[in-house]
C-alpha cells in the first residue's frame, strides 16, 4: 500500500510505542506483566510512594532497568515496581496500573488529541534505524523513491524518513510503504518483498549484523542525532494525584543515565541478568548488539533545553511528513502552536 504525505497518520491510527523484543521475553522474578493486576491484588492499598514503571523490553529503556536494579528510584524515595507492557498503555494508565514509561514520539499525536500523558524529563538520543538490502542500492533516504519500504504506518520511523526525504528534495509519496510485524521485517527484506525497513532498535541493528546496509539512523545522522528520540512519560492522572512522585522519578532517571554513560559493560550485564531484554533469542539479538546500542545512545536526564528543542523539531518532522493535518500554515503561527499550545499541554517538566 503506498501513501500520500497527508495520509500517514490517518491510515495508520495510533502507532505502537517502542517496538522491542518484549514479546519474546520469558519473564523474570521481579517483573509482573500487564493484565496481572488481579493476581497482585489490584485495588489493594499501596503506599503513596509506590510507582509502576512499564517497559516493552528494549535497550532504550535501560534507565528503567538500571534505576530499579541499582536502587536509584528507592534512593529517591520511591517503591518501584517493574511491569512488562503487553497491552495498551491508555487502559493501563486509566486503571492505575501504569504510572511511568519511556515515551516515544509516536505518542505525540494521541497526546495532542487528549491522551492523559505528560513528558516529565529527557531520556536519550538515538534508537531508530533503517536497514536496506545490499542489492537494493539504497545508501541513504535520498535513494528511497521508487522503492518498497516496511515501516509501521504513521510511526515516527516512517515520519522521520519522510521528513528527511522532504528536506533532501525528495517525495516520500513515491515510496511504496508496506506494513509488517517488526520481527518479520528483515525476513521480508531478505525475501525481496521489500527493499528496506525502519523500526526502533534492535531490529535494524540485527539486520545490519547479518549483512544489511544501514541507510538511516537517528543515532548518527545529521539533523536527527542532536535531538531526543525518547522522553520520560508519566500518567497525568498519577502526576495530578501525587505530584511529589514526578521529581522523585526524575532524580532516579538522572542517576541511571549517569551510570549508563559511565558503565556500559556493567549495565549490559545487569540488564541481561535481570531478564529485562531477551538476548541470544531466535530473533538474533545478542548482548554485543545491546552493548553497542548502550554505548551509541546519548543518555540524558534533566536537560530542559534539549527537551524544548527536541519537542519542537519532532513536531516539525511530523509536519514535514504531512501528519499535522490541522496545523497552521503560517510559519509564525505554527511555531506558536508547537511551542505554546502543544508544549503547555504535553510537557510537565519535573527535573531540577
């Protein structure tokens, strides 16, 4: 199915958040799964400092794992509980089963439309890549016209590629965009069904380790690498009911970010031992790939200017891709809409 620029979000609905390997996770002792609330005694009284931190099972969520395993959230005064997310976060937040998780820009449009979720801090730069078949001749996004590319429809990987194409003078509507489950994208490329694909890590990194060409990277590419790809997201229901939790979370995330930047090898071992990210699975994800991702990402917490700059740029990417259907056409009005209307609605900074 090919798309025109104005159809990206309309056809896709709400794209999933981080497309990680969580579905392959066998589970570990300290983690519950979404939907297990009844087993845990859902509705029973919990201390005011109890907080549920959700995750899908990707490297980019490492601050959550490290914050729990190193005791940083406890040091900040919290009683953290890890939750493997296997269902819609909207329902989990509404049912008080989820307080905080990695917020990817895929949630920007739902937040614009009223999703009760807030950006409370920065998390990291870089976790979206694109892989191409060597036979396709694709080296950069400028080579995509006339090609078949797999990406979640309306997702930030697709939107960022479309935005980069527009900036390069190319037309993303000349790409045939196709949808495959994340775990099947590389197989579809190897079978010749698509020429390339883009997704959150680790899927493109796995393909590159198998010989594919990395043609797109918000970790390394100019115009992308200087901006956040992920934020700390918090349920506004929780934030409004227990506002003291926000600064505590930011404190824990700040310590976790510093540890990851300074101790990537130890962090990888902690994550593997804790069972948060499935390595050496049939999907081909290894500790070495995860370690390289930890080293490649820029872990950031408490950087409000980076949040502000990234928030604006991501919305501009969405607009370039044609997915801000009702956005003002006047540049000054567009800037005000992003930096005032949307920012005040979506960002509730809790860092120092």
